[in-house]
């Protein structure tokens, strides 16, 4: 029996040794956290919340001293690594603060109807970046839904939430300096009704605290220079033509983008990014950079002036100049810039991290140039694409079945060892043009997220599609008990959620 059939953990742990017997189910469990180490982290409430969400007939008591489940400190294990020891008498999760959370996720998943199988798990991730993106512009989702996704990320031992906060169809983060963004840019006219919403600074703080408890980094994205119609609707003077604009109610790529020639554009974006930098504690800020038509720039006197002044040969170089300027600004705020792979066009800003979405070539090029890269190609990582060829299958454009996601290897084989070390990891994207409800969004995301989690956590050579499928069968019960909607890979007849 292969190790992958002995348990239903997704992603597959590095080592799993079966023990003797079981820690038998009891309806009341005590949890304690060993004091010590340099952190005051306390994962006991998180674990208690996850376990009681899974089994509503369970109560957990947080205690000090002897307990059923003990979190024990270790300074030897690497960041996010953990050890899980389950015997018939006690359960022990050993690690640092983030290892505790990964171990708590594994323990939540391992629960069977009559308790926990005795075992010893030693585990650590393959990739440092294990991400999920969420587009809240095309549809706005209240924070209780965002939290559901963050829980999914954490339960699958992933660690990054990329929050796509602005786009043509809506600006979703309130900015103190520009109240018009929440008043105007967050709303679009849909059949005569105002449709949209935005997150307040308090909402953002609530999400950040929720993510921090789960040791998930949150990466905000503020799109520029393209995908800017929502912002331009409130601030038309930041465009090349002066408007008039409306927050878009249709999908697509729009010609009206931020003017790269006007200083007011940079004054605006720098104020926005200053607030974003002080709100989000993480090291990364994503500035988009994708799908920016150069139509307006070509006929804008200000943009053409800028090109002459800066000695830029074409509009691609103007975009590179734009993005580089923002990169320097972010760097002066102690932040590192990420952009979609179009930021390679016209010259890659020196400090940028590249997110490779148009296939893998952007990632290859950037890694060879010595930049960090995150792989997120449309061929494997776009969860807005349909999951099957079934005629009623919801989704966009292409088809990305579960097996395709599972088969992805984030490190392009073209890279030598040095360039390969630049691949931070992998991320899937949830673009929501066709996901007006959260239920449908979960259906599109699951179980593909489970496959992606394994791609991100497990060395490529240890993956096994048959083993994954077998574990997934059990895992679907877990998802169901946790209250998630998913696409059952085998069910012939489907009811598509709206
Ligand atoms: C993208 O899908 N436009 C990054
Ligand atoms: Zn212009």
C-alpha cells in the first residue's frame, strides 16, 4: 500500500508513519499551548474553531498543563514545518508559530468519525509561495466570504492570499485621501441599479487579523496603468483624454488607462499606495501591469512629451518607466513590487517580482534575469476556466480539469538550478466575471484548490495522481462537513449552483 492511501491528508505530507491504535473520539477535548519561544502565538482558538466547525457535537476547552491536544515549541523546525504525534493517549503538534497552524490544519483534516488514527507526521512545504488570488472587482463579496476563502487556503496549508482590489468594474478599497473612490468608483450601474461595494479600513484590518491568525500573508493589488476605468470614473483628469467615463458593467480590456504623462496620475497613485502600504503589513504590493492598451498614450501630448523627456523609444518603454517609478516609490516604503508578466515588456523594473500568467515564458525570462517569480499560467492555474467539457459546465474560455491542475510542475524544465531557485512558488487565480454568487465561486474553486495545494506543498516527484484521487474521495467529505460547495469529480448528474 502506498503511503498516500493510509490517510486522507491533502496536500500529501512529507512523511506519514502509521502508529498503533487510535485516539478515540470524545465530545470534549482540552487544548494547551506550551509557553516559551520568542512568540506569544496561540493557535488553540483557531484549532478549536476548525474542529467544532467540522463536528458541531464537539466542545473544546483551552487549558494550561496536561491536555488532550498539546502545541509544543520547537526552534529547530523550519518556518511552516511541523511534527504531529498522535497516540491513543495524546496528540502533540510541534513547531514554531506557523508550523503550529499548518499542523492544526492537518489535524483538522485527519479527524475520522471515531477519532484520530495513531500516527507520526513530519512535514514541510516544497514552495515558499502557495497562493490563491481573488478578484473582488468583477463581483464584490462581503468579508465573511473572503474569510471562507482564507480558511480554505489555511486548511490546505497554503500561505498567501492575493486580493485583487481594483479593476474596470469596481474599486473595492476605501482610501481616506480620496473618498470618491468609495462613493463613485465602487459602484456601477447594472440595469438601472447601483451595484458594487467596498471594504473599509476596518474591514481590511479584520481580514488581516483573520489571515494573521492563520499565518497567511495578504498581498493587495492596485491595478495600473490599465484596468483603471473605475478610478478614472471618479478622477477623469488622470486619463489622457479627460473622459467622460463610467465604471464598466461589461468585461474586456479598455483603451482608457492612467495617463503616464501627467504628474497628477503619480500624485494620486502614490497617495493611494501610501495608505495601502500602511494598512497592509506584508512585504509585497501587487501593481497589476497587465493588459494595458497603448492606444491613448500614442495620441496623448502629455504621454508623448514624457517619452521625449525620458528618452523612451516607444509606449512599451513608457509602461516600463511608469511601473519602475512605482517600484521605486514602493521600495522607499520598504515594500517589494509584484506585477503580471507584461511588466517585462519595455524592460523589467530592477526590483520587481514577476507573476507569470501568459504561459510560463514570462516566468522563465524573469528568473533568468535574476528576478523572483511566481508561476500562475492560464494553462493550469485559472480557476475561472471550466472544469470539464460538459455542456452545462460553468466558466470561462478554456478548460482546466482537476488532473491538469494536479499535473502542474511550477519549475519550468528550461531553467538551470540557479534560475529555478528564483521560482518562489505557485498561485491560482479566481477571476470572477462569471461568478456572481459565492456558492458558484466555491464550486469553481473546489476541488481544484486541493490539487493546487498539493502542487505547491509536495516535491513534484512525490506526486501521484491515483493516490491523490483516492485521498480526494475522503477529502470531499471533509469539505462537505466544513460547509463548502464543490464540484464532485465523478458525479454524472449535476445541479449547477447559481
Ligand atoms: C490576467 O489574467 N489579466 C493577469
Ligand atoms: Zn497621456
